């Protein structure tokens, strides 16, 4: 009696075993519950299914030796072979992994700068994303971080944590809101609320650099102010410096007693309108004599700081002209050269094919009558159709042989003093990274050229590359009334009629 009841219950036991196996798979996939639960469900399911064979051995034997089993064995063998091929393909895919970015704007293709930062990692970096469970941003960030992990060859790892289910970890790192990425290397941490490549790479740079380098901008001569938000301000480029872990400060040389601050990494003189006082010039000269780093930008008809030292020691002379380049005029403005070809240099090596704009620039000459310890390089030059207009009062610029300076002309140069280790990058324009230019002309190489110059001056060659592109925003155009009617008539009326007509034709043919 008891044996008959067990035999009748055998199918239910086997069915329950199958449900337990499915439950084990679901729990393991969702990562829910304790770690032992999937294994326990799997074991219980196997035991219940095996119990069916013990309760009904005759049926199992008949199934295994029957004709259908013999014919079905071929299908089983083919299925196993197919699964084996899939397994082999997956092994090859894991061992020889290759990712392809098929998005229209290459949203998940990392910039050269990001790749260089990743390749220069000395120690592993862990990234923890604090997102709520239903936060849709996780998928986008995961796709981008997968590319970082792929490029790092094991140096970067990431995970997502829900602060609601793991509040202890959130409190440990002072996380008070959702959507935060925490970067951790050793005992250093860095947080960012930005989830695009610019912010992620910036945070990666900050957490891997032990202390920020300080860039000082001079004030007191109507220079471009890195804290001013107007058209002439430099807040956009200052923000980009911050992403590269540079600290931006301002300094009025007229108020300095003694020497320049000890934490100065680069001194930037961005477009002065009034002359430097002798005391201020001496501070700059002494700074360079001790191996300082200077980025100098001087506009046409504006005073050139330390011009005597630039000419006699460094071999750099600012011409008193305005550069005119009809062959590379930006939207017909010959006084705004648009440069796409650069002289090979570590600053410009990755800028080929990108356009740099220099509104109202002056040319720079380099001379052989300089200190033998100086090495000079040209960075940016105009076309051979250009000239330096010296008649600055003439509103109709034209080339005057013997008076004007024949192109190609240098718009930017770099110099190194191998004796003192001092470095200079000189530009014949200061507006090329102003808020107005960077906000108006999208996608130019101007910010990359400036940042690469700063990185070269501070000898941070690992950061010299084309930076991440800002994320693009796409808007969905609402469909018009005509398009709505076309969709309605086509999908709701026309398509069902076509299917009905095809059915009628088939029915008539079969009759």
C-alpha cells in the first residue's frame, strides 16, 4: 500500500525537484539571499529527481532502452556537440576579448588621454558606484566602466552598491546621496557625481596623484581671470585644469614680498594689458632662473613681460603685428587663423586633424642668438599665404612686401633651458581659451592645446593627449499630425487588411 502511494507521488516529487533546480538558478542569477541558498536548492532538487528513479525503476529502464531513446540519442549527441562548440567559442571570446563601439557618436570609445591615464596606472584602482536598485543610470555607467576595465588589464575593478541595503559602506565613505562614483587607490579616495568620461577620467587622475599641482594666474594687469564667468574669463579652462587635478590660484606679483610661493608649479601670464613693473619682472626672471615654468600669452599691441630676457636668453621675440591668413580664415575672417597642421612636438603630437583658432593673434620669431642651453620648438604655424600685418591702423589689410612679415608665421613656441630645467610656452594670442571662444566654438583643439602645454610644463607627459569629448545631448523630435495619421492608417488599418487579403488568397487557392 505504502509502495503504491510512493509510486503515484513520484511524478510530483520529480516536478518539485525541477522547480527547485529552477529556483536555484534564479536565486544565483539575482544574487538574492544567503550564499548557501542556491547550493542547497540545487542539492535538494537533484535528490528529488533521483528519487523518481528509485520509486519507478521499471519506467526509467524502459525509457532508457526504448526505440525513442535510441533515436533520441542522436539528437542528444548533436545537442552536446552544439553546446561544446558554444563553450569553445566563449572560451576563445574570453581569452581573445575585443569590444566594438557601434554607437553613432562612439560614446563608449575612450579618448587618447583616458587610455594614457589608464595605461600609466602604477597601482590598482577600485571604483564603487552607489546607486539605488532601480536607478536606470547604472546600465550606462556599467557600459562605460567596462571599457575602462578592458583597457586596464586588471588594474581597474568596479562594483555597484545600493546604499539602502548596505548603509554601513555608504557611511564608511561619507556617501550621502545616490549616483556617486567613489574611486579608491590605497588610502586615497575621490568622489565624483559626474558619470561621463570627462568626470570619470578626472577622478581617476585625482585619486592616483598624491597631491595636486598648483597653477598660478597673474592678476593686476587686466589679464584673463580664471575665476571670472564673463566672455573674457577663464573659468571653463580653469574647470578643465581642475579635472586634471590642478589647483588654480591667482597671484598679484606687485604684492609679493621675497620670492614666488613655494607650491607654484606653473606661472600663467594670460594677456596682460598694462606693463609689468620692474619688481614684477624681476620676480618672473628669478623664478625662471631657478627652473620655473612659464606659460605666456600676449595679444597684438600689448606689452610683453620680460621681453629683454625672452629675446637675449630664450631667443623668443614677439612681433608687433596682426596675423592675417586668407588661406585658413575661420568663416571668412582672415584675422582668425584656423590651424589644422601642427609642428611635431610632444605638446601637439596628438592634435593632427583638429582645428585650433586664434582670433587676433601676433606672430612669434625664434632666434639663433640665444643661450646655448636653450632648445626651441615651433608648435603652431600659419599657411605660406599668411603674413604679419604691421600697419595696425589700416582697416583694409593687404600684404606690403618689405614692410609686412611673410608667412608661414609661428603662433606658439616652446623652449627648454637644459641647464636650469626651466620651461616656457609662448602664445601670440590669449583669447583662444577664453570663455567666449570655448563656449562658441565646440570641438576645437584649443583646450587640448592649452592643457597639453600645462602638462608639458609640469612634465606630466602622461596627460598629454586629446581629452575626453563632452557628452552630447540628443532630442527626440515630436511627430507631426500628418506622420501620426500615416502611422495610424498604416499600422491599424492597412497592415491588417494586407494580412487578411493574403489569407483570403490562400484560402481560395486551396479550394
